[in-house]
C-alpha cells in the first residue's frame, strides 16, 4: 500500500522505526530485508493510482432519477482562502478538474481539523440516494481478529488517500460535480463519501491480494494486516 508522510520530521521518525525493525529482526538471524524506503510514496505526486484495468468506480444511477443541483452555501470569509487552497491542491495532483454544465451539483462542507487546517468534504447525499446499492460483501471483523492469533509478527498498514487511488469511470466523472467559491469541479478519482466507494475499494483489494488473503494478509477496505507465523520470516511474508 502507499504511504504518505506529511513532514520531514515524520519521515525521519518512520525511517528510524524502519531501521529499528530491521535491526531487531536481523538480530534473530534473519537475512537483510529486501525492501527499501523507495517503495513508499512521500507525496501525492508519487502515487500513480491503481491501474484502471484492475478497478474503476462506476455510479449506478437509478433510471428516471431527477438530477439535483444543490445551492451555493455561505462560508465565513476567513474560510474561503483555506477552501481555495484545498481545491488548488486537488487540481495540482490531478484529483479533480473544472466542469461546465453538469446535471448534478453537490455542495461542499468544510470541516475544521485538530491542527487548524480544514478538510473539504462533499455532500453527496442527493447523488447517493439516486444510486443503487452495491452489496459486495465486507469481511467480518471478529473473524479477521481471530485469523491473526498465533502469529509472532503483525504489520498494520493504512492506505493513504486510498480512495483517491481509484479512477472514476470517465462517463460518471461529471456526476460528482461540486460547487466551490472558485467554481465547479468534478472528481477524476473516487472521492470519499460516495455510496458504494467502500464496496469498490474492498473488491479491488481482494482482486489485488487474491491468493495472499487469509494466508499472509487480512484486509478490511483500506486497513491491512500483514501477518507471519515466525518473526524472522516477516519481511518475506
């Protein structure tokens, strides 16, 4: 999975933890780990996304559903530059594009984070109500926990911006249009908040890991556990 680290301090701490893990395992007689820090992505630009041959996200809008254009919401003046900054970031990394004459338009909801920055969410409720539900089966968490017992080494991973690594089906991109103070944009990648995004992500992970699932890997959407019966074999799991 791809990992993003937002600062050099975090990057340094990760590398130190990685070195500590290497040393601990090598002390137990393991060979040199065959992995380097180059396999991690340190920015959005280093995340190429999943091959569309593996997965794309489709929107199954119900036949006869009437398009909804949500109105512009008012924001406090001090929030507008923060919103525009987040929009610019998504444009720069290729997550969104400008769109004209969309049939569906959703509104944004800026959410203040603990660090004082904001997360720009999109209110997809009207679009979600118009879409059929994808009933792809998700793993049962209790069984996943049971499946990790008896293993000496476990590595926990979280897909950074994992949803955004899956492309939207080109024909459905403009259905995700959303209104901002800068203009109207739509997603080229699968955004968080769409009704069936979880099902699409889980389906992709099961396709990618396939024969490794339940042997070396347990996966619940964008959370993964790599497991090894013996600690010294963990780098080769």
